[in-house]
C-alpha cells in the first residue's frame, strides 16, 4: 500500500499502475525514484530511459522472463544488447554509463521510442479526460495542474515541488510497492516460471556452493570417483564443477536435487543451455540416487536432503530409493525443461 498523505492525491499515483498493459510504467517510476533519491528533480528523459533499460536488463536478458508479446521495453533491451555489444549479465553501472554516452543510432532510436507514450501516459490519472492527448498533458503538467507528479517537456521532466518531500520520505516503500506490482504483472505473463520476485534485481553476489560441493566431495570419495554425465571423463575429489542440470538462470536456486558434479571445462561451455532428457536424465538420476543413499547411510549433511522433500515427501522413510522415485523425479524435471525452452532457453547441441 502506498503511504497516505493528507495534501497529495495519492490515489492518482496509485491509479497509474491500474490496468497495466505493459511493464514500462513500473520501470519509469523506478527510474524517477532513483533520480529523486540522488537529489535530481529536473531530469533528462534520456537518463530515465537508460535507467529503465538498465533496471530491466538482468530480468530480460539473463533470466529470459517474458514481458508480453507487445511490450516495447523487452524489444528495446534486446535491440540495445545487440547494438551495444553488452553481455546478458552486464554490470548495471556499466550499462548506464555506456548508454548515457552512446551515439549509436539504433540505441538512441530504441531509447527514445519510449518518449512516444511513457512520459505523458503515466500522468493520465491526473487528466483522465485527456489521457490520449499528449499535447494537452504536456501543457497542463507544465503548470502542475491537479498536483500532478511532474511536468513534462520535450527533453526533461521536472518533479512537482509539492511531491519532493513525500517521495524522499517514502522511497523505500514506494520501490517495494512498485517491485511487488511488477512481480505480479510478470507472473501473469509467466505463470509457470519459478521465483519471479528474485529475478527482478541482479544480486550483488551469487550464493556460494561450498555446502553442496562438500556433499559431492563426500559422495565422490565414497565411490572412488564418478563419471561426468556429459563427457564420460572421470571426476575425483575437489576436481570438478558443481553444475546446475536445469540452468540457474531459469530456476534461480541452488537446491541439491538440481546439482551434479561435472567436468569443469564442459560446465563452463554449457553455460545456461538445457540438457536433453532422453540423453542425460538416466545418468543424472543415477548420480542423484547414489548421492541421496550415501548421505542417508553416513548420516552426514542430512539437512541437505530437505531440498528433496517437494519431490519425495517420504524420503526420510526409505534407505534405498524405490524404482518409482525415478519417474517422480522425471515428472518434476521435464515440465521445467519444457517451460524453460518455451521461454527462450536453448538446448545443448551435443
């Protein structure tokens, strides 16, 4: 809920996010808040468009989250990634710096496409009878009519002074409100994609996999080595990569049921590609089965077995995995692979 203010039309700010047909409103407002937080109130549109792209970059490019077929922000980010030769997980500050200084015609065209609708349409709740009339809204906002949030002209927006203290005092809550509604919007367009809220912001640092690596070291030591399911090369203690069978970029978690030891060089080249189940699932499950049974038998790191409870709720009641577990595991993995493929993740060539 947006904080109340006895003087300001908070209901109109909230109404800016009603009946949202595209994601741009969320990113536009987040960009405004970022500039206000820096003490900027006369803000170049270009800089706001750049922040919109930088803020949505990781969600679109790394996690392949769909913004809807008609969403222009998703299209712009894809075009800019190509024209600027930026990586899918590029650092946000570098994206902003490069785009703010770019003279690439394709980049500028993609950024300024937002100018056609975004700045005046966000103000439409303040001027409901003229929502489609950009000329009217530009003129009316210049006088801060109806206590609108900002004035808009051809190159800048100017924050209405009566809103400054409210925005500055409630920036954290307003950002949370925006991200919450953005996650609801994206979940609607990605109903089967897991963990949308954690795909909105690039984490400062990924969680380490030390606990999972220690478990696999124990399993490999017990077995005297295991074969990489992709290369058939022999893996030994401390000489392997911990590999996400379904890419982290899709599942966004490090649960043990999706991790296996793999050849380090291959793991690096696999990146966020999907494995072909018909080729690799049997070997994957065999490794997982061995790991579970060894962990249970040795009673070491048993807490990690909690990662499996959503798949095998009765796991604590068995010592050896019954044959039926293999089918249960595949029915968990297979839909995720299908959904990831539908969302743009590619399959491994080999």
